[in-house]
C-alpha cells in the first residue's frame, strides 16, 4: 500500500504492481443540513492477491471504503481504479458488469436472501452472469461441499447458524472466481470459534484462488493474517503498513 | 428472474396469499360491476314489435301509473283510420304473486295471438275469466305449471297454459281484459292502449299522426313503439348504470393503488435483499423485472381467483344468470370480452402501480439499498 501514489495512470517504477489503487478518495454524505465526511483523501495501493485488512473503529469509514472499491457507491471526490478500470468514470451499467464479473461480497449480517436455500443463494452470481439455474446449482453444490457445507445446501438461511451463513456467503462470493473479494466485518457477529473457521477459509481461498481479499474489521487480531494493513480513523488513513 | 420470483413467492406463501386476496377482492368487484352495467344497458333494449304502438299517459315513468281516458281508443281509431288493425286497452300492474314480481296484463283474448304474438307452449288459452296464462319466465321463476292455482290480488286463478312471445323478458301473467277489470275494479281504469297497425302502414307516420292528433287533455299522451317504451323505462336505471360503471372504474384505480402499496411494501421489505442482488451482479433492469414478475404473478393469481368467484357468484348467488328488475328479467353474464378486458386491466393496473412504487428503489445505489453509510444522498 502506498499512500504517496498521486496518480492512477500507471504503476510507478519501484512500487508493487497494483490491483486496487485509490487517489484522494473522498465520500461525503448529507445528513439533514450537515455534511458527514465518511472518507477523506484516502490514497492507497493494494497489490494483486493481497490479503488486505482495513482496521478501525465503528464509523471510521471502513465500509465506505469497501463500498467505493466494490462499485456499490460512488465517491464524492477522488478516484478508484481496480484491475485497470477507473470506477468513477464507469456508467451504472458498466458498474453492474464490474461487480458481476470482478467482485465478490461478504457482509456482516443478513448476507443471504431468506427465501432461497443455501444452494440457491450461492448460485445467484452465476445466474446474474447468465448461466441457467440448473448449471448454477450444480456449481454451487461443488462450492458448498468444498467449504464443508454440502450437507446444508437445501437449508434456508434461518435454519443455519451464523458461522454457517457466513460460509455460505463466502461460497457465494467466490463461486464466480472474482479477482477481488470484499468482506465487511465478516466475523463481526460470530463467536470466536466460528470466526476462526471463516477466517481460515478466507486465507486458504486467498492462497488457492489468488484473489485479492480486502477485509474491513474492528478486530485487531486479524492483523496477524494480513499482507496489507490499512488503518482508518475518522475517515482518514493512519500510518500505513505493508507486509509482503 | 422468473425462477427467482417463483422461488420467492413459494417461500413466502402467506404474504403471497394475502396479496392475492387483497387484489382479488377488487377485481371481483370489477368483474361483477361491469356485467351489471351491461345488464342494465340491455334492460332498455328489449325487442319490440314494430307494428305495435303503445299509447301511454305523458311523462309517466311506470306504465302502471298511467291512466287512459275511456274514449281515447275511439280517437286513436279515428286518427289512424284504415291503417289500424285493432286497438286494445291494456290493464297493467306490477305486483307480487307468491313472492314473485309479476307484470300482469289484462287484454282482450282475441289479441293475444295477433297483436301480442303469444304462442302456447303447453295447456290451452283461458276458457273463462277464472283462467289465466302465464309467461315462460314466470313459470320458471315461480315453479308453476298448467293446472296450478295462483292467488292474485286476493282472488284465485287457474293456470290454463304457459305461453311465450317475441322479445319477452318479463315474468308475465296474462288474463282477459274483463277478468282484470273485475279483479282491480274500474277506478284506475286502463293503463295503456296498444294500436296494432296494418302491415302496409308506415309506423313512423302513424306515430307522428297520433302525437299530433291525440287530445292534450289531462296532460296529453305519448305514442311509443313498444321497444322505445321499454328503452324509456330502462332509462330510469341510467343513474344506476353510470354508478355501476363509475364504481368499476374506481375498482380499477383501487387495483392500481393496491398494487402500488403492495409493491412498495414488498420493495421496502426487501430493500436489503435487492441491495444484495445488485451487489452480486444483477443490474437494475433485472431487479425491476424481478419486482414486475412478482406483481404480475400476484395480479394473474388475483384475477383467476376473482374470475372463479365471480362466475360462481353469478351462477349460484344470483341464479340462472338473470337479474330481475321490476318484473323484467335481464341477463347478468360474464362475457369472454369482459373477462379478457378484466385480465388486461388487472395486469395493466397492477404493473402500473408496481412501476410507480419501485422507481425510487431501482434508482437507488446498492449501498443505500443495503443501508450502508451514514447518509443517503451524495453531498
């Protein structure tokens, strides 16, 4: 991660090759008559296949940063580039395609559609890509089995524990083999044993699939697994740390 | 998205059922009100006999309220001359016979087959003043048959036969003019004159001559073709018909608003789910299709439920598909055209209501659908 990177045109010589790159990324929300600065001038670089952890207390801008990198929100100012795509210049339709083809999401809670089974939830990204439900379900079964959830495939989310739900969400996030997986407090609602299982799975998927993982958390224990650590306080970056 | 919609509905059957019933009630009202309007419209279109002119007291709405001067038949004969076949005074009453609304007509027996073109279906014509003939619809409604005794206005009459005539839409009892005069007394006299023209006579000219030539004493008289009288009689129901059509339109608007509210609630309830769908790669049109398919499925199910209920109600609730107004029957039926129009309007209203309600959800960013970030609008 290199906060001093001041442009997005090319990777600078001597710096690690970037997969995610932001420059002066700022997001301001309007709440009533007041402006809330959720993210202020965040400039960073995350290398391909990194296991990056965004640390910070609640309200520090972690989720906002993930939203902007994931293309589910747009910056007020600044730029985001992922895999060479300038997200802020993409149309809505292009952003839809970007999320569909490049990104997998894991949220903190209520990750899954309650009316669909675990298998159907996992199949969704493939259906979004145009695959038939039958094909998508077959692939989803393989994915769930790989994550140790094969016997829970027909269960609905309300019939699964928190840890199981997050494993299903993880399966859904990686089923289309995205190059970028964004996880927002993926262990926030889990007990420590379940959290460890989910984190182990994420680490192994990061190794096995080569996908870049960016994980927002307020849990400093995750720092030990990270190749990159980004600390946010009140929407601003603290001192960077790079472990490669 | 169809499969996603079906899975969603299947897993949420209770909400789906309540939505279907909620919309279905409105569609049911629409499917009943339109046939009612059409039936009321048809009420004034009874087929008449072009060679029969009915002379009735001017501005009288109910024929039984009309009173004809005793010497008017002579005036009619004098005006029409050899164009007239015969003129008959008619005693007309609407009354209840054994709980059935009945139009009673007292006319000279010799006119029944000529002027009024009655045809015997069973039995015989009356042989004396104690016998009557009943119309086919009255026989069906009252369950009466030849040989039965009917108590009419406190006096017993024997059914000599059952008859039918062209354009007959009323539950009718026929008795001779003398029998009717004996039954009701001379005070209210005759209500109508029916002038039966020669086939060679021009009915329009004859009618004009009657209107110009009839005396204008006691408020004057009107001359109608038989069907025109029925039409005028039916015009009294015009307000009811308009009200029925208006209520039908309100039902359609209510379907739109109901669908709007249902879709709005569904979208609000599923905001996070819609956000997840957007996040995992479904674009706006796909999410829009999901919500519209859902509304479409609810509206089609509502329509089928309402159609079935309306058919059952018309067949079982009203019985024999007939609606009786003042002793006159008119068909209450759900035609294929009404059914198709109902389906179209239900779907159109439902999809319009849904579209109006989901525009905001569709234009929202996935982040705001997921409820993420401290605010909801870009600074």
